[in-house]
C-alpha cells in the first residue's frame, strides 16, 4: 500500500536558499489564506484545487491521502516537514513516522492521516556528498503562523470535501509544542471546530529521535531504545485512539 503524494514542484531546479514557493505565493498570508477558506466553503473541489498552486505543496501534498481516507474516521498525525521525496510512503516505511502510521493501521478500523506543518521538505545542506541534506531549517514565527493557518484549512478541506472525521490527534517535535494552541485557535477562528475537544497527545521528540540511539551504538541497543520508545508512545496513544496500551504496543 502506498499513498505517495504526487506533487509537481520546482524543487529539483530551484535554489534551496531561496524563499519557499509557499511563502512566495502567500505574501499577504492572512488575507490570501482566508480567501482560500472561503472558496473552499462555496466552490467545488476542482475549482478550489485550481486556486492553490501545486508548487506550494499546500493541500496538494496530502490530496492522495484525503482520497484514500474518504468518508472515514482517522487519527491525525501532525509532523514537521515532508520527506525529501514526499510523504507518506507507507511501504516500505523508511522512518519512525511512517513506521508508526503503518503500525497504527494494523489495529482494527484504525486509519491515519499525516499532515505536516511545512508543506515541502526543507532539508538544508543538500549537496553531492549529502544528497538527503544534513538537517532541517528552523522556523520563524512569521512562517509558522502562516503554516498553522494553512494546516487548519487543509483539515477543513479534508472534512468538507472528503468527509473525513478526526477522532484523535498525535503531534510531535518542538514545532507542535509551540504551535498546537495556535492551530486550535485557527480552527476556532475559521469556525470549523474540527479539533475542539478531540483527544490529543504530544510527543516531545522528533519521531526520528525517539529511540535516542546514536548511529555508533550496537544494533541490539538501538532495538531496545526503539522498543522503549514505542512502549512510551503506546501509553500516550491508548487514551487517544481507544485501544489498551498493550494492544497498541503489539501493533508495533
């Protein structure tokens, strides 16, 4: 099963030191994003899709997921950045995020929707020596506020046009420790209320760091760290998705 997003962008040709396509297009973000939201309320999906440039990754990055999950209840997983080649790609899963999604969907009737705060990969240091980059660029407050609003609108599009219901939320990494309340406020401000009162748990670490296992340590130690991390996650997710923590852990 693969729900790899097919997104036409200019990532391969542009300089990664430039402003992102999202920031370039949504200069007056508050007004422009509200206009997108109003269009979503009154126009058909095809017209709406044509209003949102594919190069920004906004909405288009998750469309294949929305289609896959049409009419279903989901656990919403809020992450930081899309992977360099797009997310999610559940088979084969190549990082903790994707592994968790694949595991959660082993549970009866459990479906998972991933939406990242950034709408494109923002790995820095991409070069011949490090084709996958070395780390992710940090957020500015201005960038984060735009992306939080965009995420709230994406969630509303999922509900309004694809009949997706969010029954629980798991967020991870520092970006959501700082911006979760902002997303709740954006959800209220837009009058959508998809997240109000929905069970939520936050994982402090980036999922790729959950095992706290440096590359140099033995494989057996890495596996133990990973197992401990998934036990902690199982406890946190239990109350959010309604399965006993032992059942959640067995899915991992």
